[in-house]
C-alpha cells in the first residue's frame, strides 16, 4: 500500500485534530487509510473518480464517492484548518520567521467549483488564494480561495486578516514580522493592514500607482530572497 504520510504520522498528528461525527454510521474502513486516500488525491491532483482505491485500502475498499464525502464533511466542519493550526502551534519552533513572503497562487479548476472564474492570463478557469511562507519557503498560512478572475488585492484586508488570524490562533505573534511581496501587492489597504498588525512590509513599488509612498524603504537585498516562495509554488 502506498502512503503519502506514514500511518503513524496520520494517526498521531491528523486524526486527533479531526472532528468525529456523533450521528450516522461509523466508517467501515480505517480512518488512517481514508485520510491517506484524501492526501493522495490532493498530492497528485488526480480526479476523484480516478483514485486507485484498491491500492490505497488494505481490507475494506471504499468508493471514491465515500472518500469524497468524508473530505467534504471535514471541510464544512473546518477540521482541516483546525488541524493545521494545531500542527503550527506544536511545531512553531521549527519555523524560521526571520522574514516571510506573501504571494498569490492560481489553481486550475477543470470541472468548476464554488470559487472559479477566468483570469486574463489563464486559458482555463482557476481559483486564487494568497499564502504566506517562512524564510525556508514553508507555507504557514493561506486565505480562503476566491474566483480566479479576481486579482491578488481583491478584498485584501479580509484575506490578509484571515492569514494573520491563522498564525495568531497558533500562538505565533505577527508583531515585527518582516514580509516580502511583489509589486502586485503595492496598495494603501495592505500597507495599512500591515501597520495595524505591526508587520514590516517590504513590497516592491508598482510604477502604475504613481506612488505617493516613495518614502517607503524597499530592502532590495532581502526582497531578492522572495524567490523561495516561487519555488514553493512549483512544488505544489
């Protein structure tokens, strides 16, 4: 059987943080195998109906529809985010927050979905989300996906607050955090949001803004380090 994560990791780090239904039938297959099946789909990007369920379950084989049902329920209950926050809290000492990087990422949505749309530079429908990485390029927080026809500054105050709330919920202080971002994030709203959170923004200048913030200092040496977030995107 192929495991995306070891069975022990799934049982020790993920299952305790997922909600458990109080009604209905209990899963007939191993929870660890159901979660592994979900992780396999998310890791490979394979369509749900093409999941190799016979290779991912050892005893009782579930249909892809049942696996998707579990995944959907945990999404609606906010279990995945709760799990992520608990893992961040537990392993925050391993993060390098000497600086951070913010960027947006478009994900293709071939079969549609709740938040999809066409973006001028893309040939197919996408969803868009913002995410923050630490100095090692490790993703540590992201916003909820929005339709792909929106740019990275769409509802930036709400999206940025969601990102910082995730960190603060994991007992990670954002005060004094140094944050790189490209010129697409050069906006008054984001700069004000950073000021309110006492985050130090290192955002490239957007010439189209006729920037009235020319006194804002850009540390070009540290800005060049943001290539790490691009490598993170390639690894998705």
